[in-house]
């Protein structure tokens, strides 16, 4: 899949996580579960396309999230998503990614992403909650949702990203 199509799919996930998702979740869970569907796709880009693509996608879609959803401080989600995407790509650069490895890296990266965002908000005194409270009320429930989403998207995402790196043969050119 070309980069333009990847960006189109990520825009679809961005719109879904901001609109449709909250219609499907029960009202008492709306404040607790925060979807990070674009982050999952950035992490798939890190696993199968490389750290530089993940960095650029993370910076761009993180800034889009900052502008659309979280207007208190611009750049927090952009920084965190770009950093996590780059670090995931750096860690998995020369390793073959299996299902278990991909899910564990996405889970760990989501945990790091939410932790970075929490501590940046804590530094600028935008939250007065403890980390334990944030972990139990927001981060862990969102982590389970993220892992379910990544599991459901694993096979198509792997085909899309690995198909975009496949060298062209003579049959493809015809």
C-alpha cells in the first residue's frame, strides 16, 4: 500500500476514534476508555515500514490530535506519538515481527505513550491526579482496547505495510 493510502486509512481511524467510537461505548465508560487507533497504525508503520515513517506519521497525526481534541498544550501528543513510533521502530529494526511480538510492542508502546502524556501534563500542572489513579482509571482500560484493536488489525496491516515494501517484478509492471 502506498503512503497516500496509509494516510487515508489513518485519517479514517482518526475520525472513528473521535466520533463513532463514543457512540458505541456505554456512557459510564466514555471518560475512562480513550481510543488510540492512529497510534496503533503508527506502531504498525514502525514495525513494518521503519522508524522514520513512524516518526513522521506520529508527529503529523499527533499534532492533528492536539489541534482537534486536546487544545490545552499543543505538541504533547505529537511529541509522544513521534517519540514512541521512532523508539518502537528503532527497537524492532532488525527483528522479524510475529503476532506476539507485535502485540507486546504495541502494548508496551501504548503504555509508554500514555505515561509520557500523563507526566507532561503533571509537569505543567494540568492534572492533579496520582499516576496510580490514572493507571487504573484510564491507561489500563485504554490499553486493553488498544490491544484488541491491534489484534483485529494485525493481518490486514501486515499485508498493507509489507505489500508497500515489496519490490516490483516484471509481472507487476505489465
